[in-house]
């Protein structure tokens, strides 16, 4: 199977016949902000979204920001990543390893052809 972009998921009728699919999900992986929504087969018009909290702000989208530990492990995403990075850097001592902080990183993920 070959994809023309880095991110792609292919379904065929053998993988999940249409009648057996229980949910529909949409992911908006944006350059600056990202979000998601989903609905179920039982209530297709009831659309669920996440509400991200940042201080007094509530939003259906969060910054496309990723924070990894100095060892490269996932630490936080979105508003949490921004807040935790600020806290980590303010408490950082001279010899401490720095975390990996990625902000608005979507476009560096783009590639021409990916084969799976």
C-alpha cells in the first residue's frame, strides 16, 4: 500500500465493512492549532468535540505544540505542552537536560511519498 502523503489511513471493505463501523472521527491536524470531533452510528448527528482549557480560555482546538522529555518520551500536547515547557525551563538548572519542544511543526512532517 502506498500513500502520497506522510499521513494516511486506508480502509477497505475487508478491514471494516461499512455496516460494522461504529464511529466516524475527524482530526484537524493544523499548522497552528489542532482539534478533533467524532460521532457514533447510534447518534450520527450528535457530534462530540474536546474542549481544551488554557487559563480562562476554552477552545475546540489546541495549539499544535508537542513536548517530549529529555529522553524523547511524550510529555504533553497543546496548551499543557506550552504551560509545562514554561515551568520546566523556569526551574531548569544549568546542567539539566532540555526537553524537546515543537511548536507549529506540521509542515516539517510533509513528504512526497511514503510506502507501507
